[in-house]
């Protein structure tokens, strides 16, 4: 879940494939303007971005105080002050603890067999179809939706609605405010009802675990739990679907030579998944925003208390001091350092290991089952799903 303020590029560049976006050369923190014209600092070097994201003198809650920058006034999820992502310090930790254990690499490793089984079922269905097919509709979307639905114990009837709400939740203002407001109200009501249901009839799903942990913790406002459930629904499928679609677009369009290597084993697919997550941004947003509670020095530059800071993870991921070669040079080489694509510090993406596992298994099994998979249309004809903090192809025709 990224929440950025300054936009990346002009209208022509907005339609570039995500793997082709240009990033400038990182340098010391510099003054920039947010989209509303208010001043901010852009932090772009790897070490500086890590510092900002890990330093408790920077926070998210200060962005929503009356003297904060004017973030878009749409009631979109990312700007919901109750969201886990917008809490700081002990409040944030208390809420995060309720979910943290469910998403550790060890916990996710236990889910691997059934995630692989879902991948297998989707590929069986794909093989029964006549080519060409739309790989977004038939694979990249249903996989993460099925995974997050299973984790949250949701049935198929909730899936279509989840997709609808997610589109609005990541709205960047391209829908009418009333429509977004109505969709978000429905989404919150769904989250509230789901929490109530699991309180009455607990199961072994994530929401039951959340309710149990929140009761043990005590004192967590219900609105924060509702936002967490909605955040998991959106984070759980939109970002993974987008990542998988953009990855397939890149691999099939420009790197078909990587296909046999992907098919060769899960481990190789894991290294390639790491590279794709590192190199292909989710959308056009640049960076994640914080506000300084106190005066702080970053990379030798004085940043005063109250200043808004945009930490540009995409630029930092291309910092030549840390990543000397191009990310895409050898797609199977391990990353030189941990990527910042999932952020860093206390807000480090809860779903990072899950997203990585889904991408790894999806790509590996797809390449193994369909060695001749290729795009049916030239890359230039792709239509983009716009209007959200993530951007991906609306459809991607493939044959084999
Ligand atoms: C390709 C997939 C994904 C990417 C690139 C991604 C990226 C990120 C980033 C950059 C952050 C930190 C933002 C910041 O510090 O400003 C974040 C936070 C978060 N992500 Fe993800 N994410 C992905 C998938 C997921 C999935 C699958 C889930 C849930 C199942 C998820 C749930 C969350 C949550 C709950 C947070 C907030 C954590 C906190 O504030 O403590 N994400 N994500």
C-alpha cells in the first residue's frame, strides 16, 4: 500500500509500462512541491530513505492534523486516519501486533501448499480454455482474490464486491466524490459486519485471529479494526494482481528468454520475483510521505520539525551506491541489498512475504505448465487500468 503525493510524470509518461518509468539520480534531500503546491522535502538515497522510514521522529499521523498538507480530500482508504498505516508509535504497534504473527515468513510458508494448489486449479482451468485468453481475468486477478478470501474465510459472493470496493479505495480522485463515499461506506459496513460475525462465530481465519488478538490487547477502537480489515482486502489482492499483471507484461513482452529458467524451479522463480518486485513499481505515485515531529538531520541536511518528507523508494531502489547494476540485467541474480519496494521500518509491508510467495508460485507454475506462452498483441496496444495508486493492464491476451 503506497501513499504518495507528488506525481511522477506528464501525461505521455503516465502511459509508459511501469518497468520503463524513468527515475532520476538520487542525491541529498531537496526541496520540492506537493501536488497542492505546499512545500516538502524529497529524500531519494537508499540510506536516507531507510532512515526516514525507520526513524520515530518521522510519522504519518501528523499528516492529518489541521496544519498538515492538503492531502486529497476524497474519503479513500489510504487517507483514512484510522488505517494501520496512518498510526504512529505505540498506537500503531498495538494495532500491528494483532496481525503481525499471521504474516511472518514462517506462517506464510505453511500456506504455501494450498496457495500452490489454487495456482494449479487456475492453470487447469486455463488449459481447458481455447487460446487466446485474457491472463489478467483468468489468472492474475482470481489468484490473489482466492488467496485473501481463503485467509479471511470469505465466500465467492463477497469477491465481486471486494473488487468493486478496492477500485474505489485506491481512487486518486478520478471518480465523483459521492460515488467514492458511497462505496467506502458500504465497504466499512462490510468490514464491521465481518468483524461482528467472527466475534459471534470464530473460525481459524485472519479476521477471527484479529478479533481474538484485539480483545486480548484491549482498548483498540473498532474503527481501526474495520479499517484494518478493509486494508487487508485491498492490499491483499489489488497490489498482488497489479504486480503479477505487470510482471507478465514485462516478461512475456521483453524477456521471453527468462521463461525456461522460471520453469526450472521455485527457488529461481523466487529470485526473479524479488527482482521484479524491486524493479517494477506498483503505480505512478512517487514515494511515501511522512512528517517530522522534531528537527532531524538526514543525509547531512537539516529538516525542521513540521516538515513534510516524501521518501522515494523507487529512486532509492536505483541508488548506484547500493545497487551498482541495472535491476533487470540478470533477472536470476539475488538482490544486492533488501529492496525498499515494501517500505522499511515500523510500517514495513505486512503482506510482503505473502505477495512474494504468490508471485513466485504463480510465475513458476505458469512457466512450467505453459512453456510456449506468449502475448497475442503488441505491447504498444495495452490499455491501462488507471485512476488508482496502482496501474496495470486492463487485459493481456496470451496464447500458447
Ligand atoms: C506487490 C505487492 C505489494 C507491495 C509492492 C506492497 C507495498 C507496501 C509498502 C511500500 C508499504 C509501506 C508503505 C509505507 O511505509 O509508506 C506497505 C504497507 C502495508 N501493506 Fe503492502 N504491498 C504489497 C502487498 C500487500 C499484501 C498482499 C498485503 C496484505 C495481505 C499488504 C498489506 C499491507 C499493510 C496492512 C501495510 C501497512 C503496514 C503498517 O502500516 O504497519 N500489502 N505495502
